[in-house]
C-alpha cells in the first residue's frame, strides 16, 4: 500500500487508495467501489506477473532444448 494513510493535495484530503484508484480528483469513489477497484488492480498485477513469468519459462525452455 502507500506509506501515508492520507494525502492532502488539490485542497482536499484523500485516503491513499482514493488518491491512487479514483478516476479524477473532483469526486471521491465510494468505499465499496474503491475495494472493487483495489482488488481488480491487484488481480491484474498478479495476472500480468504470472503471464510474463510463463512467457519467460517458455522462452528458456526453447533455448535449452
């Protein structure tokens, strides 16, 4: 997560996750939607890591054969 629990910017106070995952700085994202956005972002990151790891494994397998 973030190093600070709240960020004061644009004359507003945001939670760290609101600042990172909100579509713009004029509207706060409701906490339920923020949780969904967070879990989708984490799932996408894990998927990307596993996908690129799989591609790397396939690349190494073709070089050692």
